[in-house]
């Protein structure tokens, strides 16, 4: 929460400094995307469930969709600064004969983005960018079995993330454009808690359980510059 507060304070300060002069470069962007990641500790748990069931009833969680919103300003004709939020989804589950096992591991990403897009005579601009921010997760595991009380622990954690990506912007008109990003993200939650207690990896009680959302990412969005 301290990092999020700091990000919002920075955004507010930038708005005050930018003032009317920065208003002409204001933009709003909505995007959707897809990320590949390595939730290795979670997939180890899924392997144990599959071993107990005697068959692969649960799929590994290696990827998921995401969506988000960004707002920002043009610091110059070639440089954009943005502040945003994205939700990453990650799930796996199965249900049969009254039995249910469901892994739900969404992650929220609060981001500061810096994009460099040099001018182009053809209109289409190619560049690069970087993102820094906070990632948080309120994940859950639900196990339902007939005649037995449900098991439903909730996992909470906060960490840092950063990304680097190639960037393209295609004009769709005077004020609208299509934006695409392809890159790599590092996002690790290495201190998770259940009911305030730190959770350790069952395979190594000296090793804390972690959620690793690091990997390639692809985003496609629509940007509006009034």
C-alpha cells in the first residue's frame, strides 16, 4: 500500500506540474492482453493433487489473460509517461461427482510506464518502453468434498514488478490510435500469508511459498488523445 500511495502521489504531483501545458498531451488507454508465466510452486501443488487422483485432473497454470486502463501525458512528442492498473487472471480447476478443486490466482498490477515512440513519416511509430510498479494478489484455493467441510484458504501477498517491451502505435484517426506491446515481465510475490501467517513451500519448509508471474507478455490497446 505504501508503494501504491507513492505512485498516486507522484501522479498527482505530475498533474499539478504539467498543468494546462500538459493537458494537450493527455491520453487514455484501455487494453487487453495475454501473459505467460511460471507459477512453479503452484504447479508443484497441482502435481501433488494429480498424483493423489491417479490422473491429471488439473492443468498447470502457465498463462492467462489480462486487461487494464492507463492514463498519462506526452512529456515530449516522442516520450509518454503513463499511470495504470491491470488485472491478470490465472486459474485451474476441475469438478466431478460433487468433488471440486479450484485454484484462483488473480494479480493486480499498479504501473508507471515510460514509452519512447520516435516520429515517423508514414504515421506508424515503432519504439520501446518500460514499466515499474507493484503487484498484489488475493488468491484462493477451494476444495469441496461431499460430507466434508470445505477447505478455502486465501493467500495475500505484495511485491514489485518491472517490464521492458517493444512498442508500436498505429493511427486510427486524428485522436485515436492502436497500440501494441510485446515484451518480458519480472513479477514475483515471494512472501505470501494466510490469515496473517507466512506460508512455506511444502517441498522445503525453509523456503517460502511464492507466486511467480514473470514471463513474456502481449498487450493490444486503444489510445485516445483529445
